[in-house]
C-alpha cells in the first residue's frame, strides 16, 4: 500500500483512498463475497461504480505520471468531475429502472437527493437528457409511491434554473436535445399529482422571469435569457399544454396555473400557431363559464384569445370560436359581467369579450342569431335611446363612465356588422334600430350633470350617423316612416348655419371636424348617398319634394368656398358625395334637370376646369372630377335649357381641353358626353371651332386618340399606318386569341362586346357628326387613319359575319348555296379592306408627290439665293477693282458713257434747248447724288414749246433781270414742289 502511495504521490489522497477501496471491493466480488444490506445502506457505492472510478483514476494517473505538480491541472479535474457526474446519473437511472426497485425506495430517494444537491446551481446542457430520463422514471413511480413527489418537484425546479453551457456553440449543438427535454415537461402534466403539475407550471413561467443562480458551476456559464423560450417554441410545448387542459378541467387551481402558462406562451407567434393546432380558441371559450370565484379564469382566457388573434390568423381563430357552444359561452359570460360586474376591472373585461364577439359576428357562418346573442346585442345598443323595457336586460344599470362609453361604440359597430347579414335585417327592424340611430341626427344641447360630455356625445353622434349609412339601405320602409330625409336636411341646414359650435374632432369619425361642423355634414351626406343609390322612387321623390336639389347646390357652394381657404380630403369628399346625390336625383327626370340647370352649370364648370396636376394629389380630386362629369351627364344632358347654357359658357371647349390631356381613365366618359351633346345641333360648330395647343383641331385630336387606342389593343398596322391584315383589319391581339364559341342568338359575341370595351365606337360617332370631308388641320398620316375610321361599321359587320361562319361550320355542314353565300360575304369584307388599303396607298403617294414638289420649290429658292449672292460678290469685286486700278476705272467710265449714249433717244428736239446731263470732271462710275443744276432758259427761246403752257415765263422783273444769270442750286424735292407734275 505504501509503495502504491509513493508511486502516485501526485494524486490526491481521497482519490487514492477510493481506488484502494474499489480494489478491495472488486477482489471481494471476484471471490463472491456478499455484503450485508447494512453496508449498502451506509451509502457506500456499489462495486461496479467503484470499478468505473478506479478505471478513471488509472487513466488520470497515467496521464499525469512524471508530473512534478501535486495536483492535476484544472481542466483535467473538471473532466474528472464531469465523468463522475455522468457516472452518478447513469447509476441513478439504473437504480430507478431496476425491476426489483420496490425494496430500494429509500436508496433511490437518497440518490435523487444527491442528484438534486449536485445540480442545485443549474443543469449542464449535456446532462439535461439524463435528468429528464430520471424525471420520467420518477413520474412512473408517483402513482404508487407518493414519496417520489417531492424529489420530482425538486428536479423540476432545477429545470427552471438557467441551463449551463461550457462553450458558446453548446446552445446550437444541444438545441434538439434541449427542445425535446422541455417538451417532456409538458408530457409530465399526466402525472396525477397537483403538486407536480403546479411545479411544472412554475418552472415554465420561470423561463420568462429567469434569475441567475447564486453560484455558477466551475468552467460553465448560463445560457442566454431567451434560450429556454426558443427551445420551448421549437419543442411545441404550447400545444402540449393546451391538450393538458382536458386533464385539469375539473381542478380549478391547476387549470388556472395552466392558463397562466399559456398566457406567457401565447406572447409568441410560433407558440400561438402550435396552440391553434390543438384547437386552443374553442377549448378556452368552452371553459369561460366554469365556476371561478377569483375571476382569473375569464381574465386569463380572454388574454390568451387576444394574443391568438394578434399573433396568428384572425380568420382561423374566429372559425374556432364560431361553433354554437362557443357563441353560447361568450353570450353567458358577457351577460354575467354586464349585469353583475360593477368593478372597473369587470367592465374592461366585458368590453374585451364584446370585441371578440364583434369579430365572431363578422363571420357569416357564426350562429349569432340562432344563439340569441345578436338579439341581445341589438337590444342593448338601443337601450338608452328608445327606452323600451326588455326582459333580456332586467336589472341593467348603465352609467356614463368611460367603459360604458366604449361599450356603446362597440354596440353601434356590431349593428353595422349585423346589417350585412340578410337574416339580421328583421331583427334590426323589430328592435327599433332606426329610431335609435336617428335620435342622434340633431344638434347637441348642452350636457347635463348626468350625461355624456360634449366630446363623448359628438363621438357617439358621428358613429351613429356612420352606422345609419350602413343600415338605412336595408330598412327603407323604417327610414321613410321615421321621416329620416326631413331630419337629415334640417341637420344639414344646421351644419351650414352660423350657430356657435366647435367640434372636438377627437375620434376617428371626427377627423377634420375640429372647430367646425364638417364631420357632421360629411356623414349626413353619406347617409343620403347610401339611400339615393338605391334609386328608389319613393325616397328620391320625398327628397325632391322637400327642396333637396336647391339645398344640395347650396352645400356645393358652401364647400367650394371653404375649399378656397383649405383644400383637404374632407371637403373634397363632401363635394363628391353631393354631386353623386344630385346625379341620382336628376337622372331621367326632365323637371329636376331644369331645377338644376342654370345654377348647377355655373357650379359644375369650375370642377371640370380643375388643374390637372391636382388629379395626382391623393386627396380625392380625381373622384371629384369623375363625379362632376357624371353629374354633367345626369343633370344637364337631355335638358335643352341646361345644354344651351352649358354651350354658352364654353363648356364644350372645356371638355375638349380635358380630352386633350389624353388621360386613359377620362377619355371614355368625356367622349360619351360629347356624343350625347352632339344631339344638340349647336354642338358640332363648337367642336369644329375648338383649337388646342399648337393650333390643334378637334378632328386631329380624335384621330390621335384612335391611333393610341389601336396601339393599346395591338391592332396590326404597317409602319405607315396602313391596313396590314385585310381579312381582320381592326381586330386586336387579344381578340385574335379568343376562340369562337357557339352562343345563343340573344347573347352578344366577342366582336359586339368589344365595342363597349374601348373608345373606337365613340370616336367614330363624333367624326360622323363632324363629317369626313373638309376636316381642317389633318396630315397625310391622319387621312390614312381616317380612311379606316370611315369604314369602321363595315369592318365590324365583317367581323360578325366571320364569327357566324365559324359557328356554323363548327356545328353544321352548310349546303352548297349557303356555303357560296358565306364565301361571297367573306370576299366582300376582304374587298372593303383592300379598297381602304388602296386608298391609303394613294393618299401616301399623293403626299409623296406633294413633298417632292415642295422640295423642288425649296431647292429653286435656294438656287436663286445662291445666284444673288454670287452677283453681289462679283459686283463687290468690280467695285474694288475700279477703286484700286485707275485704268480699269477709266475703262468702266467709257463703258458707262457708251451705255448712257446708247440709251438716249435718236430723235432730236426741234427748237429746243439741250442741257447736258454730264458733270464735267467727274471721275466716278457710280450714280450721282440727289443734286441737280438748273439753268435759266435763254430769252430767245421764249415762245418755244413751253410757251403755251402754265410754265411759260412771264416778263422778268427788275429783280429777276438782275438775277437771271445767277445759277441756283436746289434739291430735287424743292424743284418738284415748285414745278409741280411734269409730263
């Protein structure tokens, strides 16, 4: 022994001691010695365990042999401890799994205590699987041996501590093992022990409130805070806990703990999806009515339902809640809270359940009516307005607290939802919903002491009117019997009045209504819009008889004036709705159109002249423009007074200006309006007179729109715009792809339907009104397109015949005469296409010849300009030569003189004085200035040829005689003035 101690001096003594004892035990086993039960009860390890430890010591000593240190390194110590822990856990598993373990209960409990003591600071990730195995073995013993309940609870507590990791990568490496181990905690809910179940719940809740242990294992660190939560999601723990509700349904305390766990788990979307797989929504709803004095059951269940609605598919949750049993349960718990809940907490919980009921009511398959829940909610919604006692609400006392205010809004909202269900319309009519909603269509009086505040009443008022817009179309008889039109028109008059009223504008429905009555006007007009859109004669007549048209025009003017101050979405909606109401009232009624005509046209024109840039503002200008055009069509077209006044106000020019923008969504309605206006004989002149940018004519604009429409339809044309397919000249690419299907004679074929799906038919009609001859402002390309437009009807007839031929050949075999007739018809259609193509070619060739002539003229002008430039250059060169070369100057002078002499008359004047026109000594070749020298006529020539004229000289005076030999120089203008006209 001493030799052994000296050999392994570097090994701690306690390890050597254990090794020696192990050696002795091993030898004893070999010699078949049997130890007494006392030795086992003293806590000595078994021979097998000591043998394992001996082998570990041997490996450690072999590894450390030759080391001068007294103790092994820390890493080796830790490795030794880890292997020792693993051996202990394996021993515990074998001991608990022993089939004859019934006699070893005390030893098993002692081993469990040691395990708990060893891991009191946290479980390493690599040991977690063995701990769960021990838990499962203990859980099987709890049924028969209650002594195992406490160790099981202690082990479960260990699972609530943060897990310990040695490396950063351990969280990922052990993720599968950890997720399965946590899932096993859920399966342990099968253990028939309240203490164990509650401890499991506490353990899961601790995942969300993790606290670090006081002491960490050496060489380990805790896992991240959310690691357990993520592993619980991965393992599907939430689904297991939902299923465990069936186990604890008769145990209130345990059920509340399970709900608490589910409340924490439902904060995750992943867990909520797992819960829905287990039908969590329906299971929770069915337990709502269970007895619970604390009230936690309803609270926690509603919280879980809310989390499910927020984190998963709302439709799936609602479908689970839409069974008759669930709706009944919701109804009962709601009524209980309504009649017996007086605390602030009870009212809040009641409203939460009401929101869930609202979502269920949105599902058409939910049995809200069959369960009586719908009737209860409708009666409750109208309880304070109609004040009719109802046995369903016996003992109900509503206050004016905030929770009751919220409930009132929720009940109004449910009425709007139920109105969409045709089965609920009868309930709404029987329970006085219409009078209850119309109760709020009046100005608000000053609130009393026990009443809603001003802001609360305004919010309820706007909400009620908004719901009225949804309900009124389904309760028209009630609407008329309650004089709703009268109330609304009076209310609208108040909205335009100058009464001091300052809206709070705090609610959703009060948007834009702070300090004014615009919100009230907005929702009142929505009600009128909803009822007039039914086109019910009784409703519309009732409105018009009360002067609605003139009042609506006043509203338009009021809103238009407000828009000048600020342009917002609320005012635009008010104007758009008013225009729609006027359109519905005036359509197909000449008398109402006359009432609209003058004043209405003046109001409409500014809307149509809207700045195109505003159409993309996003505030609703585009909707306003469409409603204005619709109102023009319904209220002006067909009334000669209105049409003429619209033409006088240059309305056609405004429409064409709008059409020139080429907005795809506007072209169709504007062209339709122009076609309708063309029934008025004055319209064609206005269209022909219009000029757009760059002096564009209406005909050119219409042809451009035709080309753009064909481009969008994919009609085949060549590069010059000519017909490329004479068999189907105006068929688009989509129409070519459609197969001809035999249809009944009264059903339109695709060729007919296509007419209403594009604007080509309207363009053809307008050009027919303008005429196809002598259209101004057209180019050759326009004439090519015009040739196609002119034969549009012929081409359409050809398409229809083509479809007829195809249908006949698919179902029948025509006789020879019919086949010949069909062939002739097809050839006629093709000939029309060929003739149009030939005409187009002729137009293009004529244009080509015209272009050549224009080109030649232009070229001739260019030549003349170049020739003139050459002559000017040559003249300039000659001038320079004369000024720089005297000989050249003299030569030019002689040539000039000869030219002058040659130009003189050869006939000599008899008895006439001859004056020389040459200026002596002048050495220039250019013309003289505007000065001449005039000499007096000699006296001997008096009586000559001029003597008989007014120019004959009289007898000179003394002064004249003295000056007769004096030369006078005058300007040419003065000579003409003195002499007058000379022949």
